């Protein structure tokens, strides 16, 4: 065997390698200095595998006001959202400083959090400017500061909140509208000096002053029910002429209880709150005061948890879009006001809170995906193209429907959400409407809004559209195609309202005639069936039931024929466009005993009603509002569905379980005739009293 010789240099290198291995095993390897992230904490050392783990962030919360249930819900929302992040390994347990204190106490809260080494501080400030110095200390120390619910101006801080001024304007404008732009109001506010209260009071006061509303008094209510009740009782005693009450949050229930206790001859219109206790009391009031009007604008505690989502994304290094920050200091992300409660959606909202504790507030937290849209790199929102299929243009109601569609879509176009509507609108039969729908499919629409001429005849083509990934929303009428959503008033209930009224006016006995719409049309069939059942159950005799084609001339001819054939008509039940014709026929015949008449909530009918009252002051009629705007409400629903929002569980009703019933806006009777007449006295004959739910109201249907 030959002898192996080693080169001296190779031997020396080998010796050095062995020595290095020994030193490493003994812990002698030198370590690099850790890098410092924004929060000031050392970075976690990489594991032996070489992968850098995601840093867990520690977030502190500063809350200086625990005497409010809203704040309790805020803390719960923050904990729930943070639990999501903890489960993903993104955050640690929140460090919460929460107790009743003043500005100096909140400064101490913030310093406590700084001393605990948090990466971010979520603060709900008790003072708009008083915390700026300590917040600047935190920011200068590399701690992210996110103010929620209120806005601060500290350089480098980010605010996440609803627009408190706009929140106040919504209810103030509503109150002005309900008062007809005149009258006396009182204001019961929150805590004087608190940022939210100051912004709200200023905004509401400006609305009232600009409208010419007289503010009798504006008092501090401390966001406290007992204080609100006492202040309202004092003002009811001092001012016998209160037309409206503007109240905030927790004081509203107290104010309502004071009005209940005093029970004035004329109840004021009230601005309330979107809290379970207030809605439960509102329901109670409606049992004896069915005309009571109120509003609750949602002020979600969850806006603060949305702020936590923003904080986490900022800590992860994401950058806000340059156009997202607004407000006086240019550092505020305004999150949407989720919705409002009015008589139009009261029953729907009440069902969601009837079993909740008094203090529960209607809430909304933006999802992680929704918050992503605030940051750079988020895909630009898709502009949706929506098609309309309308097979009946011989009705002025349908013309108003199309106009409502265009007006609501113009809002969305201005926001960059939709393109111009593609409208297929002409008189046609079922086969023609099938072709309308296929035309829209071929034009690549994202959604089709259809007012169907046949309840079942369109199902096959609607299913084709749905299977092709097109959203189908049927308005005014209900279809059963699987996957379609209906948005409509309850046509049967619409008919029952006037039929029950007629039974009551006739004292449960007598002879009626019915002049209907178009035989076979879904709405007409539902209405005639429901009204007929009401009359039969009450023992009312139906002399005749004829087709009026929703046409004034036809209605007038049919009514004239029946007046000649039946000398004993006690009541007339008519629908929509035929009602004015029926009334004209009665005027022309001028029978010895005028029948009680079911009319319509259309300008022409109300103008004729006014004319009749000049010579027949005891004439009685009713008009149940059938708003063309229910269809534009369907457009709002369609847009939200296209944006990925989900309807609340249990919200869909109807025979096929796919109908979103929108509220019937109201009725015209002798009790409110003059008010409605003033609204339509200068309108064209065909104008129908209308109602389109606004975006906030429609939001209440969604999770």
C-alpha cells in the first residue's frame, strides 16, 4: 500500500475547521445585533431552519369612559377581532387600560401602555386636543397610534371613525323633513366638551338653523338615560309647543319615557337611537300611538374593532391609499355609517333586537377583506353593469319606476360603482320579455332587474341567467326561480289594508264592487285574492269583480256600467290607475248615496278627492301607497349583493323563501289627507306617492 502524504497547508486548514466546530458546540459563535422594528421591540431570532417567523404584535387599548354600555360593547368587539388575529398567530392578548377617568388619567393610561412595550395603541380619546402631546410621545417612540370613534390631530396618528357630524346631520335632516321645515325642537345632547358631542351638536344645530327650525332649548344629557328623562320632563313642563326632539344615544330612551309619562295631546316627532332598549320602547309606543315617528342612526361600537384591523395591517407594513385619509387634519379613515331605523324598516330591525338587553347597540365591524380596500395594492373595484327588463310601458307607474332606477343608478355611477343602465322597456308579452332578458344576457350584464309579466313563465330564462353567473333580482312581483331574489312590497298585504278599512267603514256589512288590474298579472292576482278573502270572511257581499286593466278610462267605463246595473253599491274597491276613473264615474252619476271608495295614492286621485270634498265633505276614501321606488330599492339590494355583501339570516320571506319585503310607506285617509294633498297638489295626474329606501336603510338588510 502506498504512503499518503499531507500538504502542510491542508493540515492547518483542517485543524482550524475542527477548532471552529468545537467553539460552536460550546456556544462561542458571535451573534449579530437585533434589528429594531417600528414598535421598538427586538426582532425574533430566526429558527435553525432559516425561516423568519412573523412577529406577534402587542396592542394596547386606552378607554377612559366605562359608564357607557356602548364602550362595553366596543371592548367586546375589540377582544373578538383580536381573538381572530391571535388564532392566526398575528397578535398577543390585548393590554387594556379601561376605567372612568379625566384627561390626565387617560394620559397615564397611555404612558402605562408605552411602558409595557406595546407595538400599537388604540385610543378612544376623551379630549380632541388634550392627548396630542402624549400621543406624540408614543409616536416618536415608534409606537403606532390609532384613534377610534373620535379624531385627534397628533402628527403620525391615524383616526378610524364614522363621521360624527354626518351622523348627526342624517337625523337632523330627517326631523326637518318630518316637521315640514317648520316648528320648535329641543335638543338633549351628550357630554359637553367631548369631541363626538361637540361635532354632533354643531352639525345638527346648523341643519336646524338653515331650515328655519326654532331651537327652544339645547341641554346636556350626559349620554345617560336617567338624565335624559329628567331633562325631557323639565322641557315638556316648560314648553307646551314642542314639535320635535333631537336626542343622542343613551339619553333618547329617557326622553321617550318622559314623553310617555307626560302623554301630551300632541306627541313630538323624536330622534331616538339604534339601541335595543329604545327600539323595544318604540314598539311599545306603537301599540297605542301607531302614527308615532322616530329614527335611530346606527353608531356602531364595531368601528373601533375596524380600527384594530387597520392597526394590524399598518404594523404588517401595508401602506394606506393616498386618497383614503380625510378629515380636518387629513388623517382620518371614515368608515361607513351602517344604516338607520325608521318606520319603513322598523319591524325588520326590531326582530333582530327584541330579545337583546336594553343597552345592545346595532353594530357593524368591517371585515378583513373590506379593510384591505383602504390599502395600496387592493384591486380597483369592478364597475357593475346592470340591465332592466320592463314589459309594460302603458302605465305611468312604470315610467316613474324607470326614472327612480335612473336616479339611484346615477348615485352609484358618481361613486364609480356602476355603469349606465341597459334598459329593455317596451310593451310585450311573456315571450317578448324572455327575449328582453336574453338581450341583456348577450350584453354581458352583471345583474338583471326584472319586473315580471308572469309569475312562473319567466322562470326558465331567469334560471339560464342565474346559471350563467348573472344576479337576478325581481322587483314589484315575486318569482320562484332558484337563486333569484325578489324585492317588493307584500302585494297581498297591500290589498288587505284597504279591504279591511272598507269593511270597517261599512260596519262589516253591505255590497261592494271590485275593479281590478290585468287578469293573470302576479300583483293583480295576489291583490284580488287577498281582498276577496277579507270581504268573504267579514260577510261583505261582492256584487261584481271586473277587470279594469289599471287604466283610468277602462275603470271609468266599468264603474259607470256597475252604477247602472246595481243601485245598491255601498263600497268600491279599486286598484291603482282605475281608481280615478271610478271616482269620475261616481261624480258624473252623483247617486243619492255615494259609496265609500278605495282609491289610490296618486296625485290625480288626491286632486279629485279634494274637488269632491268641496261639495261632499263627508266623502271617505283611502289610498295605500304602492311606491314605484320599491324597484329602485331592488337596485340598491342588487349592488350590495354584487359587492359580496350577505343578507341577514331569516330576512327572506314569501312562498319560495326568496323575497325581501320592503315596507309599505303609508296610507292616505281623511286623517292625513291635507298633508299628502299639499305634497301632490301641483304634480301631474299620474304622479304616485313614492319611496325609495336609501343606502343606509338597505344596509340594515345585510350582515
